[in-house]
């Protein structure tokens, strides 16, 4: 999400195309979804769950992995995934676009400290995720 905010800020400053940035993000996101759902005979999600799951990192892989459960067509999966990805990418990139002046001013004021500002939450998330996975593995192995 910090990368999407930064990409939106670059688009807001005229350094990148807003439409191209969203399109690239949507294609990458759908590629990940299709990879997760590969091997399923019929691929689909419930629309509302698929849309909201993209905003919650823990649910998105689950939503994509459960794609075969509803027995809908690939066309429905891709349509719902596209709407979900456009909403998700548009929200984060749009925030960066709207806040581009603030992001640019903060980046120039903080310099390299901005990297720490964006990487610290990612590192904390990864540590938290690993701890939860270990706890779940302990429960399963009992």
C-alpha cells in the first residue's frame, strides 16, 4: 500500500500516468489472483467478499484460494476480480494522487527516513504474520 501511495504521488506530480499506474496494478493483482486459483475446475468468488478481501491482506489469498467453491465461470471471476482490483488500486493510488504535494514535501523533509517510515510497518507485519503462522502450526501439530 505504501508503494501505491507513492505511485499515486508520482502521478499527482505529473511524473507518471494515473491511468497507466492503476492499469499495471490491476493486471498484477489479477495475475496473483489467477495464480492462487489455478487448478480449480470452476473459478469464482462471492462479489462482496472478493471486493472487501483485497483491502485486507489476510483475506485476499483466502478469497482467491477458495475460488472454486462456488462453481461459477472464469469470466465471472475475472470480472469481479477486475472490479475489485480497480477499486483497491484506485483507492490507494488516488489517495497518493490527492496527497502528492504532502507526500513530496514529507519525502524531501525526511529524506532517507521516509524509507524507514514505509518499511517499518512492513517489517512489523511480517513479524506478526510469522508469529501467527507458528502459533497456528503448533495448534495443528497437537
